[in-house]
C-alpha cells in the first residue's frame, strides 16, 4: 500500500514541476500561448537589405507614370491651346523636312481632303478641308493658311448665320467633329463667305452661286396643313420640289385664294429661315469660301501644307 501512495505522490510532484517549468519559459519568451511556440514567420528576399538582415517595415509611395503610351492621344495639359486632343508627338513620324516640334496640336485632326486646280481658263478650282470625326473639341481654323511651293492662301472668316434679307456678322470658322470647308476660285454673289444651313438651297433661286449651294430635303409643311385648301392649290404645293420657289406668274394664279396665296409665301429663303431657324439641326457643319483671282497652286504638281495660326504643320498634301 505504501508503494502505491509513494507512486501517486511522485506523479503529482512531476506534474507540478512540469507546470512550473512551462510557466517560467512562457514568461521569459513572452509567448501568449503554447501554440505560438510553433509559429514560424517567413520573409521574402525583398524584405532584406542586400542580405545584411535588416528588414524593410515600410514601402515608398509610387506615382503612376504620366507619360502617354505610344500611339495614343492625351488630353491637353495646363497652358496648352484648347481645341483638340494632343497626339503624343513621339509616336508620330513627321513628314520630310519637319521635326516633332514643327507639328501642330491639331496635326492629323484636320486634313486637306482634296486639291482640284486644273489649268483650264474657266475650270472651277477647289480645295477642301475636313475635320476628323474623332475631334473632341471644336477647333478654330480662321487664320490658318494653305502654303504651296508658289505662295500661300489664308483661311478667312465667314457669316455663320445668314439672316434674311442678307445680313450677318462675320465670325471665325470653328470646326466641330466632321466639319468641312470648301474653297472655290469663284465670286460670292452675296459678297461674303457662308456657313451652310437647312435653307441655304433656296438662295440658288435668287443668286447665281458657283457652284450651287447644297439643297436639303427640309419640309416646310405637313400634309394636314394644306388639306382644307382648294384642290388646285394642294396639287401645286405638292408639286413643288425641294428648294424651289413659285414664280410670280404661279403666285398670281392664286391671287383670289387668299389662304393658299399666303401659305405660298413660305417657299423661299426668308420663309424657310423663319420656320426652321430654331431647329437644333438648322446649321450644317459645312462652310463655303469664295476666293477669286490667282491661286498659288501649281496645276501640275505641288506640295500643299496646312499650317495653323502659329505656323505649325497640321497636314501635308502632295499631288
């Protein structure tokens, strides 16, 4: 029996001793629990300083590169002339004789569409400019010039809103996306350059434009508007094509049909302008310039440069 009691006491003493040892080890190593004895922290090589053992405890803040990728467009920075997105000049191969510093911010955004300068005495000459449909902001082209091997042709102002009976302020030509400018060597019968609108085609009945102004299919009435008129009046109105105005003789035929006669007064530029001026699509993105006299373009072959107001290259056209 004494052996059994001795064995039990010995076991108790061993357990007490083990508990005491564990507590002492935990205090000296500052472990929170026994599980932390088995935790091992692994560090990547980048946390060491050249293998010397010092650990990086913070990272330097990195700023993303502001440099445009090759071949992309970046927004104009502060101080740059607004109008178009600035093409990354380092991604462009300038034409022969030019460097990247010679290129306009509008380079590639406005182009010379065509140069038609045949040598015939009565041949109609024309130069066309076209704005890209990717143009983000309007660009002012008045003050630019077309430079050939023989001379230069400046781009002037034009009447933006041609108000009946023929008034309007001259303004700079400001291209939106898809804008177009045609320059002709003929005279303007209204002594001014014009921006086209939905009613411009009616002016062909009053003035001799060379070439004739574009005629749109704008409708000046609904079928219900004329349904109460006499049959002959309705037939005549329905026979009128786009941009046609009644002759004095045709108007006289309806002198005693008062409503019909009054309705026919809308079929001219002034009547169309009054009805359509408030339409959101009244103004067209097309301008016509008339520049009579000698042109500085060689009828055989030439290199034509489009230069902006600062003399920087916008486009090159060789024929």
